[in-house]
């Protein structure tokens, strides 16, 4: 009897061992991690490791261009040339100010089809200031400054931006806009075909303005053309009384009178390769003392 039981035990023993081994393997097997929503199986408890977040890039400073304009046969042609340039510049806001008691139909239609951000203002020049030899476009530039300050007075700082005065008879290099956008306070550069010369420019030594190459009154505090400088928006906002003056301002001194209110010569920031390149050309009348041929010898500055 005992031998029979022992023989049956030997027959069942291998099967019992197999069952024990299988149960031991199942109990020691680790559960598989749940698939992540992105389909990854590695990383931490959240599944696939996400790439590090990039810091947001600072906003590109807005360029504000104040352009006085008045009615004349070539007005639309010159505004069209200027608009064709401005459309190629990122984040540019055009402040177009008519010398008129009301908005003209011509400029209103032009602004509607210009294809760029534009504010259309108007203010007339008093008749007593329209005499030859008196500064032009004073009221229009001040109207643009007033609009800019009113627009930004309730917005929180910082408000990155830069302002320059773009007369409608000027021609601009696109590189100028890239350079002026980095203006910290007041930046300057040469201007071509102005003051009876091929160009006028600040004289720069060791990165600082030390004088002026100009055809008229180099003794001016800022012997510079209206087209030859840009101002940081923060400077404009922090000097709310800085405007172009009529009373007490001598002919040809409006640039100096304005810049004296906001900066010093020592603080000026030379652009255009330390003011050795001309990024802007002003209009030259055919009846002027210098002909276009006189500007062919540029001595490497253009």
C-alpha cells in the first residue's frame, strides 16, 4: 500500500513543481507602465519628456514715422514712393499729418489703400507763418507728437518704440530702419543732398559725436537735418513738453531747439557705420545751386 502511494506521489511531483514555478514567475513580473498620451514609454510619471519651454522673445520695437504733407501736384507721387518703402518695414506705424483745415479727399483715399498701419491727422499752418524763410511743418510735427503721447499715456511701460520725422520728399535705405530700431535715446546718421552739399553728417571719433560736417552754420548745437535723427519712444514720453517751437526759434534752428530739450551731443548714438554711410537722401530742386551730376563723386560715403 505504501509503495503504491509513493509511486503516485512521484508521478504528481513534477506537475506540482511546474505549477509552483509558473505562479512564482507571474507574481514577480512588474506591471507595464500605462502609455502616455503622446505615445512615449520613457521618462517620468508623465510619459514622454516635453522639450524645455522657450522664453518669449522681446517685442520688436515699433517705428513711428511722422510725415507732414501739403497739397501740390507731386503730393500723391511722393506719398506713394514713401508708402512703397514703409510697406517693407516690419512694425511701422505711419502718422501722416496734412497741412489743412480738414482731411483732403486725395490723402484720405490714399491712406485707405496704402496697405500699412496709418493715422491720418490734419492741422493748418497759420497764415502768418507761411512767409518765405520761416520754418515749415512745425504744427504738423507737433500734432504727430501730441497724438503719440496721447495714445501711450495710459499704456503700461515698457513700450518699446522709436520715432523719426519722415518728410514726404525723402528717399530711405531699408537698412536705416533696422539700425534706428535699436535707438536707446537719440540716434543720428548722415543725410545726402542737403545743405548745398553732397551730404551732411555728424563727425564721429571713438564712437562719439564730436562735431558736424555741414554746409550751413556748423556752430549750431545740433547741426543736423530733420531727417538725420531718431528718438526713443520712452524719451518722447518722459519729456511731454518737448515740441518744435515757433516763438524764439531762429530759421534753421528747429532741430537744435527740439533736441536740446531731450538730449546732449555727448549722448548721441551714431548709426550707419559711425556715420560714414548715407542711408537717406533728401529732395533736390532742379533750380538749386547744385546739380545731380555734382553728387556723382561721393568719396565712398554713399
